[in-house]
C-alpha cells in the first residue's frame, strides 16, 4: 500500500538535513508519511512538480536553494507572508493538484532567536546581507517586534528584494555600508547573518579587534556549517547570545511538518517538545538555545 509522501528539492541537495529532521518528527507523531531528498535545479523544477501534482498522496515539498523564487512562481496561491517576502520554501499540495506556497523560514528565524536569548518588546534589529534569506529575516524581525531594520550590505543594488519585502510589510528599512558594520553591531538586540558560510569572517575579525566591547544581543547565523562560525565566536566573546542556522532549520521544519500532516499553523503539534527533541537528536544538536 502506497503511503503519503513529501520531500525536499534543491541543488546540490546531498548536504540536506531535512530528511533526518522530518523522519524523526513523523516517527514521534506516528504519521505514515515518507520524506526524501531529490536533486533538482532551476531547469528541472517545473517538470518535477508537474509529475507530482496529480498524485493525491503527495503532501508537498520543502524547497531550498536555488529554487525559492521559482517555487513562488509555480504556486497557484501564496500565503500573505509568502507574497510579502517574495520567496517560497514550502509547497503544500491539497491532494487535487492545487499548490499553496508558504515561507516557514520566517518562523524558523523567530523560533531560533527566541530560544537563544531574551528579546525586548521593540528590539533594535540588524540583518547582515541583502539576499534571499534576508527577505525572510525582514519579516522575522518585524514578527519579533522591531519597528525598523538596518540591513548591512556590500551592494545596495543587490538588496532590492529585501527592500521590496520591507515595503510590502510596511517596515522601515535602512541600508548601511558593510565596511562600517563592525563598529555598530554591538548596539543591536537582534542580529541575523544571512550570508553563505564564511561570508561574515572578515566582519568577525573586525569585531574581535574591538576588545572590551560587550553586547546583550542575540545573533543568529543562518549558515549552520561550520559551527560555531567566526562571527558567532566573536559575538560570544562579547557576551552575546548565539544561535546556529541549524536551530532555524529545526524551527522552520516544525511548521512544514504541520503543513504536510495537515495541521493548523497556529496550533502546536501533538507532543511538540518531544518532536523537537527527536529532531535535535537526529542531527546531533543539543536543544535549541544552547551553544553546542
């Protein structure tokens, strides 16, 4: 007897931890649902999804780089959040061919930051980088209560999606020059680094050179390998709280699991703490909010 199924697509995909996370969660939930990884690039996504649309047992896809913009174009409808940020990391199949696009990275960032440290009611927020992940980070810091956001970038022209997302969300955004970031980061309550691995290493060296400076802020580095990253180590030496991208991955997967098991997003999973513990164990992670 065939089982309901979902999966993750991207290119390359061999490094993905999503199959481990989802399998652990479905085992705790007792859900009869398989989840696999498939290497799909931009030229293949449309055909891959077309083959699955007619399958009533298909629950949907997790979508990773570099397919998040293309996934938004494939969806028949977008949630308000996905429409605002302009990128989709989750395609949900209704069973009759209809695809809903959503972005769970926003919830992932919020969950990881909250688990790592205390966030004041109206935090001063900064984002490092202006690419695709930064659009989700804009919505996340707004969800955490930020009244505006500073985005530190090397090129303002490349941050157009981020500024567009902030405009859709009604969040004031200020683009700042990358080479001045180290002097100002300690004053933020929330910092989300959205660059690829080692993308913040030079900035980390600048922070490390500022001896005696401290912070009470939380830093999330969306790149989860290596961990701790250079910027996370520098932030920790300043007495700040740190969260790895793996925590973001775990928290965003919780919402994907709700969607693929057809549960409402605004309710916890059954035994959600046990689900998260199993997911952490599956990827060798201590509970979110710890430095290990």
